[in-house]
């Protein structure tokens, strides 16, 4: 008997001694257990339940274990019935949470052999019995409605004849390891329970409080080890047959070997798994119901939390199914219930979230404005505009937040508003990129300017080189300033100034046409100077002068033609220089006049000699005529030489020489007949006429009509001369007629202006016409600059073509035709355009068409969101309106065309296509894969998770990633794609649920070690089967194991190893508690006295029980015999005193033992 039971026994004894209402045979004895008055009996199959009240709820403690009732076999029908009954009792408790999470049954089913057992008459063991106790189930599972009670099933099997009518199951006793543990008055059964012979077995279901003596004893048992045995002793009050009223019966069942708690639990593990799974399902449903009713969560959060509940429930049930022992099963169940419940994470209230959201809006607005202020890629005006837009969006967002009626819309408003506010910061290109762009613009401008310089035919190569060097210097200076720029404003200023400065380095020279005119004037001046020098050159004859001056004119014309064809100043200068040199070179001075005089006199002498020789040889002359003629020759020779000496220039010299030669030669006068001379003269005339007409035909300065007229005149003069010849009377007149005829014939050829001069004149007319036409083009405001340039270029081309044709023409007729056609063609190059107002109308129509096309393209662009489409179409309308306003203000076609071009470009530029939907799907899936990998990497690196948890979370990541990518594949628009991507990324990230940090879990594990150590040491201290030395040794071992455990915990590197260390070390610490031998079994001489005292106590207790039974019998007699109560009272008083003495003695004995 344990010390804590003694005071209760003492109180019970005193109550029996002094209570004035002692219940006798037929009166219920009111104890701390009561009968369920609603119970009914049945002749076939009924159960009656007896209740016991208790103010104290006691933990079932180590009794939470079970044994599979199927392990107890029987070859009898009664045993089979008993097994079914106990199974039903077990199943009736499977839905009880307290049972599922905190209690595990230990069922002690008495063996069916040698049951059924007689109900033995305690006072007369030989009396025949008619009822049997077939089975007893002791079950520590608390009933569904009474968690503080133990239950017992007692099956009564009636005998072959008679009726068994127990009024009470009076007591229950337990015998443990062959010793009586406790007897307890447990049931006061008021109603009659009757069974008839041949009826099926019937069950009592009785329960008793854990606060009773027997209940407390059971609660203190651990049943950790096998090898103990137990039996149940029942006391009945009732009768057999019709005459047995008031008799006491008892039945003692056989001893059964108790399995260890672990064995019991292991045998019934499937039923515990089923109970645990039911508890998991119930907890999961309760948690999801709580999530559904939680107004602080969004739909997405609810769905996510409920998914997490289902995942945790599935994971828990998988783990439960895989559990191999009850300890791990209960650990899994407990942790899983906590984990499932923990998936419900209530959010913050809507109003608090509105406040938080508005704070987030304010913070985002301030951050965005700070970012705008710090953004050196924006100008001051851009910063002000963007910050104003931030304030407007923040105000609009907070108004929308105030109006939100649920968390989903609040989150949507907050998310969209934060994005919108952030989107108001539209960074310009970074300052460095702008610098790069500006420098590129500088380089481009420099290249364009240098290209323009190179293409400028008004500049010489030297001027081009100088200007291009200046461009490079200005570009370098601008880029250095750009590198030093601190913000966009100064950068823009530097860029603008740099571009202007670079462009200004191109300084065009005099226009090429003006330079050509000047060059031609210079050539004309040079030609005139050269011809004047030729005219003044007395070393030249008139013919030579004429020839040289003609050559001067030809070179001048050739040079001016080359000037007309010159494409740039360099070639023009070279042509001018070459032309001047060539013109000057046409003046070729002759031999000196004195040398020419000598030569001429030599020629005269030669001629005189030749003539005299001819005279001498002429047989048509007489000697006198010869002498006379030779004298005449000498005279003529002398006269000519005297004249030569006086000549002042080559022309007169040549003339004198010629005259002298002629005169000398003429002195030879052969004698010819007049007729022959006439024939000769007429032949001469015919020859002269033909020569003259050939000259006329060959004269390209004459038109065809002029040639015909002159040739007719030649024929007339020839005829007149020959008529005169026919009439001549002498040689002298004949000669005269001939001469005059020849002269007159020759005079009929009257050359016109030279073809070259006519060409020059025609080209001047062409140039004049070209200039007039270009001036008209320049003044025509219906033409653009490009059209003007094109038309003027066409004028120049036609002028050039006409002048080239003029240069190549061979006669005046073709020259005139070329000139006329050239003038017409040049004039035709001026093609006036449409009127400016009509052009404006047309351009505005083009602007409207472009705007509509652009908006249609925006609407059809699946890469844009609805908001982006609206914004872009609004921008299109704004640009179209701006362009049409500018068109109305245009003053000429150039500006109109420029406005049209810029307007169309600007309108078209408002359509900014996004990335294609397929590309965005690919990008989104890549983001999903990257997020999944990052999340799984984070899970793998999370030391707060076990390997199983990591695997489960990574599987969940893969599931969410697959689900998100499948949704992306099926989406048809950008808005839903963005939403799916965002939700997918969030869901994937949410699958990583870090556990308690490894350090915190280490701390918790060490706390568990300390707690287990303390519990174990407390158990050691409370174990009165151990000596003080044993307790000290065991507690020291506990402390050593605890220290070792905590050191091992400190060394754990992951949760799996930590849990393994914790589990193993807890078992090791618990195993340091080794129960001692019961006092009755101890052979230590120091405890012999205690053993003896125990034996005496047992004897005293047995005697006390015998006396109590006698007292009860006396009570029964007192109910029938009057005036017997005083004796009974005396007996009860004596019994109470004896119980008091025994209790005091046992207390003293226990104290001695402990000391």
C-alpha cells in the first residue's frame, strides 16, 4: 500500500465508524461511485453502466497503451462474444480527441481458460452456482463522456438453471504479482440485473474514477516491462435462485502475464494509426474551416493556407502510415496536429491593414520622389512633373484604400498603387549613357559637318582641311565638357552648344557658279591681254597674229568649257590655271626682224637668179626681151632689198619680200597667145568660183540659206568675169579682168560670226535662261526645298546638257536648234506644286490616317496591357493634335513637309510594342524555373528543416512551378500572364517554410534534455524501492547522460541529426532510472524488519477484511433481527480503531524505510 492511499483509508474507516446512515443489505451503500439510474436490463443482450463521481481529474500517465484484443484467442462462443464486446468498447472511443491525442489504452483481458468460472459463495463455497463470470476487461481508455474514469466490462453468463440476481457488484480487487494490491468498494448497483438460464451472455460496463484508491494505483503504474501478472477479484451482493437474498459472492480470475506497454501498443498499432489519421483529418477540417471564416485573409492567402493544411495532413498521414512504433506514432501525431493548426496564420484587421497600406503608399511616394530628385538622368522640369504625378497617384491610392471593403480589393489597390506610384519615376537614360549618346551625337555632327565640308565644292582642299581640323577641335572640346557634366540640364546645354559650334566650323566659300564666272572673266582678260601682245609683236605676220589670236580664242573657249564642267573648286582652280597658261602659250614670237630681213634679201637674190635663169631658159623670149627682162629683174631685186631695209615689221617685211619676189618673177614674161591666156583666165575664174563655193559650203558660220545665196553670187560674178574676158582686147586688160573677176568671185564668200563665237553666245543665253528658271523655282512657295533643289538640279543638268551639245555642234543650223531645244527644256524644269492650303489639308488627312492606323495597331498589339494601350492611344491623339496645329501655322512647303514628317514619326513612335506574348511566356517560365531553383536551393540550405521536410517542400515547389507554367502556357493575354507569373512566384516562394532555427531547436532540445533529466531524477527520488545511494548514483548517471546529450546537441549540424540525438539521448536518460526490488523481495538484512512488518501488515489487513465481512453479515442479520444495531456499531468502532492503528504503523514504517 502506498503512503498517499493511507489517509483515504483512514477517512473511509472513520466514515464507517461514525456515519448514522450506514446502508444495510437492501439499501445502497453510498460511496464515491454511483449507478447510472437510466440503465436498463435485457434478457438477451444489454449493458448497464455504473458511474462514479470524482472532483479530481488525473492524467492516465504511463497507462496510455493498448493490447490488441484479437491476441487473446478462445475456443468458446462466450470468449468470442467477449472479444467483440471489448472491440466495440475500444471503437466507441476512437473519435474522442482526448483519447486520440493524450490517452492510450491498456486493456487487461482475463484469459478465457479456465473461464467461464463459477461465482463462488464466499460464506459457503460448496453452494451450487448458477451464474458464470465469463470475461473481464480492464480498460484505462477514458470514456468519451468521462475522461477522468477507467472502465471495466464484466460479462455474466447464466447457469443452466435458476436465476442469478445480483443487486450489487460490491467490490473490485486487483492482485498484482501474486499479492493483493487493493480492494475498493466500487459499485452500488440498485436495480436488479436478471438473466435466465439459456440467455446469451450479458455485459456490465462499469467505470470508476481515477481518484479512487484503485484508480490511483492504476494511474501510478507504468507497465514499461513485461513479466508481471495480474488478476481481478470481484465481490457480488445478491442471491442464487429464490432463497439467496443477502448473500455475498466473489470470483477470482486467473493470473495473466502482462505484456510490456511497448508490446501492448505494438500489437494494437494499426488501430492507433487509424485513430491518429482520424484526428489528423478532423484537425485539418477544423483548421480549414477556421481559415475560411478568417476575414483578415485574402482569398489567395486562404487558398494557400488551406493547401498547406492539406499538404501537412497528407504528409502527416504518410508519416503515420510509415510509423513503426507507438512512440514515433504519437510524436508524429502531436507534431502534425500542431503543424496543421499552425498553417492557419490570421492576418491583420482590415482597418489596420488600410493604415499600413496608406503608410506604405506614403513611404513609396516619398521613396519615389527621393529617387526622382536623386536621378541625374532627369532635367529639373522632368523631376517636378514626375513628383507631381507621384503625389496625385498617392492621393488617388489612399482614397481608393479608404473605400476598400475587403482584403482582396485592398491588396489589389495597394499592389497596383505601389506599382503606379513607382512607375511615375521614369528614369531618363543614365547620365553616363546620355554622355555616351551626347558624345555620339557630337561625333555624328562632326562627321556630318566634315562630310559637308568635303562635299562643299566651293572650298579648296586647303580650306577643307582647315575647317575639318576646326571641327575636330570643337568636337574634342565639347566631349571634354560632356565628361565633366554633373547633371542632364548642363549636359543638354553643353551638347547643344557643342553641336552648334561644330556646325559653325563649316564656312562655305563663294558658290562654284560664281567662282566659275570669275574664272571665265579671268580667262577672258588673259585672252585679251595675250591677243594684244600678239598684235604688238612685230616678229609676227598678220596671218601668224591671226592664227595665234585664233588659238588664244580656242584655248579660252576650251578652258571655259572645262570650267563649266568643273565639279569643285580644286578642279576649277586647276582648270583656270591650266587655261591661263595655255592661253598665254599661244603667243609665239617669230624670228627677229633683222634676221628676217637678211632671210628676205637672200630670198630676193635667189628669186632674181632663178628668174634670170628662167628668162635665159625661156625660148619664147628674144635675147633683147631676156636682157631687158633680166635688167628689170635686177632693178626689181635692188628695189625690193632697199625697201626691206626700211621695213618696220614682219608684215611689211613679208609683203615687201612677197612683192619683191612677185615683181622679180614677173619680170619674166613668157609670150602666150591672148586666146590661150583667155582660156587660162576663164579656167582660173572657174577654179576660183569652185574654190569659193567650196569655202562657202565649208563655212560653218553660215546658214544653209546664206550659203545658197553666196554660191549663186559666185556663179554670177564668174559669168560676168568670163564675159569680160571674152571682150578683152589685150593681155593687160585680160589680166585686169581676170584679177578683178577673181577678186569679185572671192568676195562673194562673206563668213558670218565664227561658230565658236556663236557657241559662246548660245551658252550665255542658256546660262541666262537657267538662272531665270532657278530664280522662279526659288520664289515658288508651293515647292519644298528638296523639290526646289531637285528642279534646280534638273535645270543645271539641262543647261549642262545643252551647252555640251552646243560645244559638240558642227554648224550654225544645229547650233540654233540645240539652243532653242535647250531653252525650252530648261524652262520646263520649273514645275509648280500644289497650293500651300491644299497641301495643308492633305497633310492633316495624312496625320489623321496615321493616327488611326497607329491606334489600330496598338489595339491589335497583344504584347501590351489594356492600360498601356489606353496610354499609348491618348499619346497618339495628343501628337496628332499638336501636329495639325503646327500644320495650320506652316508658312511654306518645306516647313509643312517637315511638320508632316515629324508629326507622322511622333505619332508612329507612340506605339511602343512590348515583348511578344510567346517571348514573355518564355521569360515568365524562365522566371518560374529560376524562382523554383532559388527556393529549392534555399530549402536545401535551410538547416532548420529535416530531410523529409526539405523533400516535401521541394516537391511542393515543383508542383507549384509546374502549375504556374501550365497556366502560363494557356494564358491568352498579357494581363493574365503577369498575374499568373506574380502568383506563381509568390506561391513557389511560399513553399519554403523555414522551421525553427537550428540554434533555437538545439536550445529546445537541451530544455527537453533538462526536463527529462529532472523528471527522471524526480521519479528516482519518488521510488521507495531504491536506497539513497542508488538514487544518488542513478541521478548522477542522469546528469552525466544529460551533459553528454547537450554536448552532442551542440555538435549537431542539421535537424535530422539533432532529432536523432534528442530521441536517443532522452531514451538513454530515462533508462538511467532502474527500479529497485519490491520490499517483499529484498533480501538485504537491513530491510528484514520492514519485510516482517509488511507480513504483519498483510496479516492485519486480512484480519481486518475478515472482520469487515463478519460485520457485513451482522448487518444483514440486523436487518431481520430487531435491537441488533448496537452490536454492529461496536464492531464497526473496533474495526475503525484497528484500521487507524495499522495506518499509523505503516506510515511510521515507510518513514523509517525512506530514512
